[in-house]
C-alpha cells in the first residue's frame, strides 16, 4: 500500500532493542511522535505492563488505521491513545495540561527539521531519568559523508543538514546524557538529568 514509504517503518532489530529497553526501564507512560502504520507503537505496547499507556501522535490517521488490525489482534489497543494532529501542537497541549503527563519514555520518528523544537518541549514532559529516543540520526550514513551534494539524492540531502544540526545540538546539551547507537538508521538515546 505504501510502496517505498514502507521503509519508514522501524526495522525489527530496532524494535526489539527498544522493547527490551522499555522493559529494563519499567516504563509505564510513553509517548510516540510519528506513528506511521504503528509498528513501533505495537512493539512499545507489547513491552509495557498491562496498565501501561502510550500516546501516539501523527497527522496521518489512515496510516495508523492500516496497522490498527495488528494492534487489535495483539490485544494492546487499550494501551494506546492515538491523537491525529501535528506534533508541535500536541506537545504544547500536553505542556499546558490537557493530558497532564510526565513520561518515562518518548520515541520520536517524525520530521527531522523539527527535532530540536521537539527536544525542547519534550524536556518539559519527560521525568528525570526518563529516556527520549530519536530515530534516523545517522540518516543513511549521510551525516558522515563529505559536503559533496552530488553524491547524494536530493530527497536524502534535504534531511542531512537538520540531522547534523540536531546531532551537534544534542552532543552539547548538558541537561541530558546521550549516545548515538548504530542500530538500524541510527538511534539517539537521551537520558534526562
């Protein structure tokens, strides 16, 4: 149904890693920004205890509903609160008390150009010791390539610069401890201090 966009789903090894991380953390309240068809949402829901909750935010309800039958078959739909809106609006609503949440864990797999904005807002929503995981922070290896744009497709190049900027921003943020894992397309884990 989604053709080449299907590659936007989280790879299996990344989902398994994040699932184990959630279990180690004993996470109960989680947030996901950028749901697509819900594979990482399903993986998170399966990792959470029976009283765990996930707020999933995405502008595309149709993509979420594509994966919804799998979430229902797994018996974890009751853990998920899907919000169809843009992430910045939803995060402002959360900060202003519409959901009054302090999250244990957040997974961000959305538009790379807003990662820094998301980060600043998420620091107000994640508890001390909580984890924010950002996906695609190696951006198909382009962050390690030279500045020669001719080597890279335009569609890839447009996210290289914001990803580099975000990686530098995170590396210098003293409010967190962070590391970039070379799993899948790169996952940056940030532990809130």
